[in-house]
């Protein structure tokens, strides 16, 4: 199972060419991802699993919008789906 921290680690290590924005905007996009994943982590800590799953869905949509490298995008989506599936056990 993936964790928000593991997903964040992967995203932080991505090259600028994986994103659908000019290089100078990539750090802002990565920051947006970190905020979204922090929201996921916070709601998990609060045991609000339904809301955590909603945050993951938003992060998944953001991934589709921002990451253009197909392999990278699918790797991140798989991590998000793994965490979502795990959290669904607590609903």
C-alpha cells in the first residue's frame, strides 16, 4: 500500500519534462501536490476516511491534468488507487 508520503516523494523527484507546464511553473505544481497530499494525510490522522478518499480523488484528477508522461502518470495513479482501496476497508 502506498502512503501520502511515498506519493509525495515520487512527485518531488519528477523531472520538469513530466509536467504539462513550463519549467518555471513546475515547483508551484509540485507544491500544489504537496498541499493535496497533506490534506489526505491530515484526514487519515483524523480517521475521516471518506474525506481522505475524496482528497485522493481530487489528487488523481490533478495528476491527470498536470503530468503528461504516461508512465509516470500511471505509476502515481496506481499509488493513489492502492491507498484509496486500503482506506475503503475502513468505511
